[in-house]
C-alpha cells in the first residue's frame, strides 16, 4: 500500500514540475505585467520613480476635435495637483556635467542659441536647477521655435486619464520642452515643475476605419494647478517603429492608409477667458522615435515610447505661411486646429 502511495505522489510531483517548465507561447498582441512602481525612471532596475509627484488627472478643458473616435479630455477644470508650490529644486545629479534623466542641461558653459535651434541666435545658459536653458539671451528669426525631448515608461489610455491614481502611473516630471514664441519674446516656463504624459485613443477615419492614435502633452504646474501654455504632439494614427521619422505639418489631414504620410502636429495651447485655445501650430521640423514598445503595434495602454524633435518651427494659426494670402485665403481644417484660435 505504501509503495502505491509513493508511486502516486511521485507521478503527481513529476506532472507539476513538467507543467511548470513549459514556456508560455509568445503573443505579440499581449503586453507583460508592468511594475507600476517603476514606470517613471531612466534605469529599469533602479526601482525608483523620478516623477515630481505631480498628478494631473486630464486636461482642464474638453477637446473640441471633430474626430468621431476621439474621446476628448475627461479631466475637470483647474485640477489641483500635489507638488509643492516652491520653484523646481535641482536634480540629485545636477552639477556633474552630464545630462541625466529629468534634466534638460547640466553645464556652466555658455551654449550658442543656434545649437538649441537653428532659427535662434545669441547665447544661452543652463539654469542652476538643470531643468531648462535660460533663453533670455536668445533671439529668434521666426514666430515660434521649440525643441522637444520626451519619454515615458507607461502610455495611458485617454479614456482613463480622469482617474488620478491611473494618471500617476504615466505622468512624468520632466523638462521636455525649451523654446520661445510670439511677436515679442515669450518663454516657455522653465523654472517651475512640469508634468508630461503620453496617451492613446481611437481615431476614426472618414471611411469608418479605426486605428490607435498617440498624443504627447506637457503642462507647467503653477501655484499647485496645471498651467499654460501646454505643448501637444499629435501623431498620425497607426503603428510605430524605432527610428520612425515624422514630419511636423500644420495643415494636412492624417492619412488612414497605413500611416504612410508619417505626420505629426505640434500645438501650443493657451487659456483665455476660461477657454482653452490654440496659440501656435507647427509648421516644420521632424520628430524621431528613439524607442518604442511594442514595435510595429498600434500603441495602447502599457506601451513605452521616447521621442526627440529638433528645430520645430510654429506660427499663430492665422499667420501660417501660405494661409494668410489676401488674394488666395485658405482656412486651416477644423480637425487640425482642434481648438478655437487664441487672440494674440
């Protein structure tokens, strides 16, 4: 009897061990379980979160876009956020002469403004907190210029951004943008905390087809609430791959056919009389996909992406070259504007 029990126990143990050794089948359509405690970090193994603690549940106003699949923004107006109202403190690595994660610069040496953007001249210096360049010594030869660097280890689903706990999974405290704009020099806030994030939503084309569409946004944090101006990069719907090069385009509609045009829109969003409006729209420049997961998939919740864009030029929507010709006036499509136009 004892021999029979031993034999049965051995068989059960063998079956359990055999099942445990089996590798699950690869499925490109599935994402791994994500460690939410480590979604905002440059070192995947560091276990830390580099975010400033900022939580920004959605935008402060609903998008007015015409895309049938666009869920719009789900956040309430003037959402109170959690960081202290004190100015941005230096990063832990500030001063080591190396641009680390969460830094925009780290040097005492003067920087030619033309190295930051070819349409600028003069000399810039890195702020003492390493989060932005001081551009007061720069001048520009075009209405608006911006350079962009952004990464996130958790792309969010736009329909869920209204949940603060969910938003915190992918919000990144990062000085991702530097530039200036306007008829007189106006600087993007570089001396205060900021929150950046990437969200994906459905885009429905004119023929009814749907693809996923990615948008990257950044807000400054002023007096504990989301501030302005806000930066937006809205990519053509479809798939992404490392090395993909997208062209800034102010006026063309997105192509639903395999994303062949590789277009991305840059918008500068302000707020006037309590209503969000578009102050600037990208005219030229390129956005490069530095890393992305899953590659060649339509991005959705849980993916990762990093992008960099140099020499992005933009104009007030009523001053886009070729669209302010009195003899042949043209209108920027409503889908491209997406917001009412700000008063300069």
